C-alpha cells in the first residue's frame, strides 16, 4: 500500500543529540580540567555514572522511564510542566544536578561543593549552545515536505523537547503535527501514542512509516501497533532483538523504501 504519512523520531534521528550532550560534557568538564588539572574525560565518565545512579534512585524514575526522559536530559532540564510527576521533578532537579557533578568531582578526589554547583549550572548553558543536526536532515525533509503528512513523535518533557526545537528552529516547520510523550501521558513504545499519532495524520496505519534510531522505543512501538518501521542504524549496531521492517544507515536511504511503496 502507498505510504501517505511518515512519523519521525527526533533525538538521534533528526537531531544529533548524543553529540550535543557529549559536547556539553566536554565544555563543562574542561572547566574542571583547567581549575584542578584533572582529566575532563574521566570526570565525564564519573558524572555520567553518578547521574545514572542518582536518577534511578528517585521515586520519579518509573515516570521518567515511561515518558522517556533520560538521566542526561535531567542534567539540563527544568521540567516546568504542571501535570503528572513534573512538579516533583522540578523540585528534585537542582539537587540532582548539583549532586551528580559534586559526586563526580569527589570520585576524582576533588572536594568542592561550590564548584560542583558551578558545573551543574554550566552544563545546561553548554547544552543549549551545542545544537547539532545530522547533515542530511534538512535535505531529506525538504524532499518529503508536501508529498507526505509528516509527524514528529518524540519522547520526553514537553518543555525540554520544545527547547531542543527552539534552538534548532528550522525543524518544526516541516511537520504537520508534533507529539511529545510528556503531553500525551505515555511514551514510546506504548502503542497508544502511536495510535494517537496515526489518528492525527488521518490515514490507515498501513499507510504510515515510523522512522527512528531506537529499537526499544521507535521500532518496538511501531511493530506493536502494526506500523511499518524504519530503523536508522548509523552506528552499525548488531541487532538480535527487535526486527524492523526496514533497516537503513543514512536518512537518504529512506527514498528507496518510499519508491518501493509507490
């Protein structure tokens, strides 16, 4: 059947979020390297480890996992939403951010709570100044716009995801609809958010494609909902778990799939 609508994931499908986070860590950890002559790479590793452990210990963890908000988004998110667990997260986040950096410094033998707080404040600013988009993103969207209904389907906090879109303002205008899990109340791979997306574009699910990089959210959710899935595997990961309908390594390869479906 002809494809009429394409659902796109945002992070690490269109936006190069991993690189943005890595760049923010590098800039922030360099401040510690300059002050204390410690390894920026080792500090990043320590902070990432401490952040994961802290994040998983909060009673908001089940909610963040369901919505799809990872620990490193917690290091720069504000969570200004007023529904569900977001107000609780907003209370926790300043402490979480400071403790992740302070404990990371402590791992390297640096006892400096004030500097930990300084780094915690620097990281969000560095993340906002480090927006990266895959080089093929705009050329692919240019070719799709007007030919297909386009919907952006992203997990996360609405405020945080909209912040990402505001610092890369070229992306939003390509899309007829934007669905954010924190607004909807369930995240990928829950079939309900995919069904909601399909209802918005107004076509049969057999006429949709879901394009994403994450097997456990984008591809699993599409598969569970009966939507054809396209896994963009830029890092040549060996997949032995979730089977996508199609696998590509570059967004431009999407057009060969679409041509088959004409």
